[in-house]
C-alpha cells in the first residue's frame, strides 16, 4: 500500500513538472520587442509578487494628458538576483522607464529598465546586457 502511494505521488509530481512548460510562460508576441519606448514617469504603485511583479506609473503625453501605464517584470526571485527588492520603487518616485510596449497601443508592456532620479539603474530585461537596448537618462 505504501509503495502505491509513493508511486502515485511520484506520478503526480512528474505530471506537474512535465506539464509546467505548457503553462509556464506567455510569449512576448504581444509586445514590440524591437522598438523600446523611453518615458519620464512617476511611480504610482509597485506590486512585488508572483507570477510577475507589476509596476504602475503615470506618464504625461505630448498633449498634457496623464496616461496610466502598467508593466511587468520577472518573478521576485529572478528580480532579486538582478538587485531588486520590494522597496526598489516607491509611489511618487520620478523615473525614466524603458518599456517594450504593447503592439496594439495599450499602455502596457514588458519592463526593460528603470533609471531613478539619482542615476541608479534597475535592469529588468533579458540577456547579458539589457541596458544596451535603451538609451535612458536619469529622471529629473
């Protein structure tokens, strides 16, 4: 009986891990990954949590209208390895943000990097040197 439960447990674990790739991740096909958008922004909210961190910020467009954006990053464990913490961004922080925006024009995207007003850089992108994709200067 004990070996039957052990077998069923291993089978369930195997199914869980083998099927995880089916549920694992949504692609980047919704975002223009070739043309990053750089914007001056103000943080309104930063949610540190799974499956992705969420960064909410406001940007004033060319016509003076405030546009509410939201971007996502990798999960907290991955972002911790990049030097991020749950207090990396606080409401009211002035930033310059580099985002791969939605192809349909919605104010959402995948975060590439943040440059804070003190000049510090928080990389969120993929690859060895994600900063190369965006030419963002410190927020004023």
